[in-house]
C-alpha cells in the first residue's frame, strides 16, 4: 500500500518531479505554436513544414500514449517515466540544434514518443506513491501546478523566441530533465501492476499511429495533388481498418471495441473529437494570425493567449461542481456554443486590431466555454463505463482529443484555401483565417448538438475525476491508470 505523506520531504520531492515531467510535455504542446513564424523564417520552411512541426509530435503522442501507460504498469512506472523524460530531453536537444525543417520534424516525432512514455506516468506515480489520506490533495496540487505551467508556457515561449531565439523553446527542456531525473531516481518509489499480464498490443499501436500519419500527410499535401497523396490517403484508411480488425481479434487490445457499446461513451468521444479538433486548429492558427496579420511579437502573441488558460485554471473546479449538481448535458451543450462564439469573435481580429476591444473579448468567451465543458466532459467519460474501465476510458478519450487536434491542423489550411506561402502574406492569411474560424465554429456546434441529444447524467456510483483543476488546451485531463487492465 502507498504510504508516502504529502508533508514529508519525500512527498514534496515526488510532487516536484511529477510536476516537472508533466510540465515538459504540456509546455511543449503549447509554446511551439508561438514560435512557428520565426521557425519558418529561419529555416525557410513553407506552411506544410510548420504543420508537420506541430503534427509530427502529435502523431506519435496520440498513437502511443495508451501503450506508454501499459509499459509503466508492466516494467515499473518510475522506470518508464524516467526513460520518457530522458527520451524527451534528447529529442528536444535534437529539435534545438536542427539545421533544417526535415530534421526538426523528425526530432518532433521522437519527442512525441517521449511524451507518450512520461505523460501517463506522472499522475500514475502520484496515485501509486501517496497515502490514501493525502492522494486527493497531492493530485490537486499536481494538476494546479501543471495548470500554472500551461498558463505561463506561451509567455515564456514568446520571451524565448524574441530573446535568445526559438531554439531555446526546445533546449529549455534539457535543464528541466537534468533536475527531474535525479530526483525521480532518488526519491520516487517504484511501482507497477502486479496483475499485468499478456502481450502488449504493439501492432495496434503501430497501426493506429501509421493511420494517423498517412491521413495527416494526405491532408497536408492535398493541395499539391498527385499519386503520392492518393496512395497515402488510401493506405491511411486501410491502416485504420486494419487497426479496427486487430483490436477486435486480439485478446488484450489497446482499444477494446466493446467499450464503445456504451452509447454515452461513444457520444462523449464524438463531442471530444469536435471540440478538440476546433481547439487544435484554433491555437495553431491564432498564434500565426496575431503575429503575421496583427503584427504582434512572439512575446505579445504568447501573452495575448493567456486569458483562456487562466480562466480554466481558476474556474474549472467550480464548473465540475456545478455539473455534478445539474448534470453534464447542459454544460456540454453550452460550453461548445460559447467556444464557437469566441472563435467567431476572432473574425474581428485583423490588421490594426485592438487587444482590449477585439482580441480579449474573443479569448474570454472562448475561455468561459472551455471552463464550462472540460470538467463535465472528463466526468462523463469516467461515468459512462464501469469503474474498473474508467482509466482505460480516460486514456482513449485523451488520445482521441489529440488525434482530433492533429487532423484539424492538417485539414484546416486545406479547407480554408491557405497556400504554402500564406503565412508570409498577411492579407491572404487573414482571409483564410476567417474561413478557418467558420469551420471551427461549425465543428463546435455539431459537438453541442450531439451533447444535447445523447448525453445524460452518469450513475451516482461511477468514478469521479481526481484532476479538479486543468489548464491544458490540447486535450482533456488524463485520469486514472490508463490501460492497466487491457495492455499489461
């Protein structure tokens, strides 16, 4: 039984190392967007290369995050967490010294592998280490400090881009890892799942990641046309079908198809796909819009996006309490509609836009929408399946959100008519940005309609979320010990 007390020196060290580890991955998923214009100029990269700079990381992270949790359960959570942190730091170093866009994209894919190993482990280490009387408070502090990291990330990223340069957005992870790893090895107890058995679903993980990569490639390169694009699209769809077939036939699948027999679980994941596709596309394009069209520096653009995360950090716990009282259907309907309204307000953000009267209102409305929907979404995911599968359900939902974001980053420029040099042409980018915001708002409205017609109140004896505060904007909180019962 875990027996570490939060007030003990060991408890504080455990909290520090898990916060540092999770913050590395969370920071990297937000601050890179702010650095994209400078990366493009310095490496002479076109828009598709910038899309891949974001999506190469997301492909491997989304495709392997479930497998990463299973590896921790089988071989030791601390061991896999440390491997993930070291892997992430080495990949970050490669990103920081990349001589061209191709090397940067490859290093970002490696970063995603490290993120898939460390992200599930940070919360699992807290759950496995702390005494039952302290675990709730430890999780609260972990999620709160992680939210603070997410809030300051774009600001720090902008300062680095405008100061020492965009490469330091990646190189910053190296000293964080140099602190995190020795603390973890010295102070964090090893833990695992003694009931873990069976084979790892490596084939399922590879097929899932391959399907995402091929479809993403086809969407990003679709503007150029050609046989390669068509073959990639067909191969991606074939890999997706093969993934479903493999998952149906394996005794220990990564994503057991029968979990989708729950109508509520399926509906909430559809809402997740709509919401996080819109959010992934928005935060990719908004950082570019503020710099390319409005003329902000990287620091100003990063700071401008802070209100959304700050609102989530301050109010998400209260939103969860409200949803417990009134049920999730209203918050999951109203939240996406508020987000859609915030994105439509971004249509006012063009050349000469005022931050106070144009940018800030849009971000506040968007932030209130996120506050309204994120906590109820997590609670509904956990409550839509049996308690023993709640961790698995959370892992699937988290992976679905990340997959939705990477598909949106790939598809939105195509749907909005952005050319390869669009981010170098303010007028053209501004026009396409307006179209993209329309697509994002439409996806959010679809999500709201699904929630209004299908989502219902979970049973009273279901698992409740432990992460009451959340500041991440790329995916919902990852709860529990994902995939423990299915992959280990």
